[in-house]
């Protein structure tokens, strides 16, 4: 195909590309895989996708190996995700290449992992203190108490209808709605206040909020491509707030940081759940949207059962000190109330046992008197 006819729409209408792109199930993954495939195509200097799949196995292998070596030379440590797009493209087009040999060229994994450190309580307090934007505040609280993956906000976009009121001033949030990956996350009372304040601010600015409204809207500037906050938009927002707040992050492997922009929240959430011995570990995995062995496949707790475990971690997930003290007080009061209820139930049981004992004793006495009367 000549360079004059290799427009994007022409390239992406080719069967080889269509086989590749239709094998990807989520929008977020699709975007990254397509980007990486184009980067590989540009590297090969081949003008279109159908010509790429027409190559022999040896040439394909040589291109892939040379591309990996170039990425290593440029200091890229996370090569696996960068090569996944081209690999899937060749696999969907039934093109043979030697994956094991290719993966042997990847850098060793013995270096410190980027993004392995969770945000601290102080980090999040600093972020919140560094912004006056109600949307940013709401998002920080949302990420902190759900541990949601960044794609979960926009793929598909969370809408107001996905919020469900729960006891104790909490919300449930349906993530990945209408998908096999769908699960329930929850918002602490503190996060609910931030979300409600944000939605109310949009109403005051003239927006009509309905059940179909996006939970996190794009700021109206010019002609945004989407009306909701995209994954890229979330990444940029977090970059800005981390920069403004001065949250300390250490560089790992030259380019990346020990605290990932969004996954720093997720790691904090995971740590809090796992260190709480009262939280059922299998349901903790569900709240993380993890698939874990047979439990991940067959365990299907209800929203109420998931919330019962989540509420045990509310004090640790709460950010503001005064809110946390209130959360701890609420837990203490609830435990006291439950203890008093159990004591009252025990008292009633004891009274009933005593009453039944008296009845039996009286009946026994009456029967003995009857026996004595018959004898006489």
C-alpha cells in the first residue's frame, strides 16, 4: 500500500487490524495496545498492517527482538506491557514467532519494583490540603476508600445511578457495571460528604443531575471529547495534585516512582484491609476486584455481606483526624449497643429458663401430691 493511502481509517479497516482490535475487551486496554502497535509499526518502517502480517516468521522475530533491544537501550524497564500489543496482533493473525526466546531478552526483575509503596495517611492529607477544587477533593476521597483501578472510573464511566445508599451514612458503588468483572466498592461517610458536596456544586452551577449523569464530569472548557473524566484525565489530575502537594516520591529504575499516581491509593486500601484481622480475607479480595483461586470464581457474597466486612475498616480508611475519631466512636457505640442487646437477650433467655424451671418444679410438685393422694 502506498504512503498516500495509509490514512488512519484505511489502516484500521484492514482485516489484520480488525482481528487484533476486536480481541481486546476493555476500552482502556484497547487504547494502550493500539498505541503500542502503532509504535512498533513505526519502528519497522512498514506502511500498513496487512503488509506486516505478510512477513515471514524470521523477519517478524527479527523485528520483535530488535524492538525489545531498542527499548532496553532507551532505558525502558517495563518492556512486557509495551510488547503485548504487537504480540497480540501477530497471534490474532496466526503468525508464528518465538515468544519464549523474545521474553528472554526482557530485563531481569531483580531491581526494585516501581509503584510498590502505598500512599501514607499523611500523603493524602497533604493532597487534600493542596486543593480547593471540590472535584479533586471528591476524587481523592473516592480513590482512598475504594482502592479502585483507574480504568474502573471510566471503563465504563461511573454514573450517579451506580451509587446506592447503605447504612451508617455510606454508599455502595457498582464498578464495571454490566460486566462479568463487575463488583461492589464502598464509600466511607467522609467520602460520601465529599461526593455529595461535589454533586451539589454542579447543581449550583446550573447542571441538571440525573441518574444518568456521570459521577465525575469533565470541566467544561472548549469542546471536550468526552463529558466524563477519562483515565488520561484522571492521570493528569493526579500528576497535578502530587506536584502541587509536594508528596515525597522516590525514583525507581530511573524513570518511575516508588509511589504510583493512582495505584498508591490502591496499595494503601489493600494494606488496610489485609492488616485488619477482623476483615474476611476472601471478601477483601472481592473488594479489590481480585480473582483468587476457586474462591474468586465461586464465592459470590451479597452486597450486604461485602459491606459488613468493609465497615470494619472504615476508621482506618478515613482521612481526616476528626472524622476518624467520629468513625471510631461510631464503631464503639455500635459495639456497645450490640453488647447491650446481647446482654438483654441473654437476660431474657435466663428469665425464660428460670420461668420454665419454675413451671416444671410446680408440675413435679403437683404430680407428687397426686401420687400421695392416690396412695392414701
